[in-house]
C-alpha cells in the first residue's frame, strides 16, 4: 500500500492508502478527499483535480507532461502543481504529501 497525505487549505491533513498503479486522483476520489472534484473522470480535460506537490516530493513525482502543462497554464498554478489524474502511484511515492488548493 502507498501512504499519501492530502493537506487541505485550512491545514487539515488526511492520510489515504492506495495501491500501486492507481492515480493520485483515483486514490483521492475513492477516499472522499475534499477538494478533488475530478469532473472529467481522469481524462486530463478539466483541472478539477489540481494539487500542489509538496516541495520535498516534487523531484520524485516529476514534472507535468505537455498536455497537463497546457491545462495547468489556465489556472492559478504553483511551481509544483500537478493534475492528480496524471500522477501514477508507484511504491517510490509512499509517504507522498500533496496540498489541495482552495477552490473558489
């Protein structure tokens, strides 16, 4: 199992456990993490699963692909922004910390 910590805008932390091969978005939706809407169901078409990867994990997670990067350009992104639907969970991500941005 892969341990993931979601940090809400108010600082509340929620630990979620998922299996390798799922996406970060799938793990969040299955666990009911607030703020991860995933309106397009993981098709990289809406940016409603936007998260900000904790600086300590940004290198391990890696950068967005070109399609994801184009979507992220349309929102108020941070340097370590990712779409949760594009982050495949691997064992090396055990302990991952991501921040859920405030939704307007």
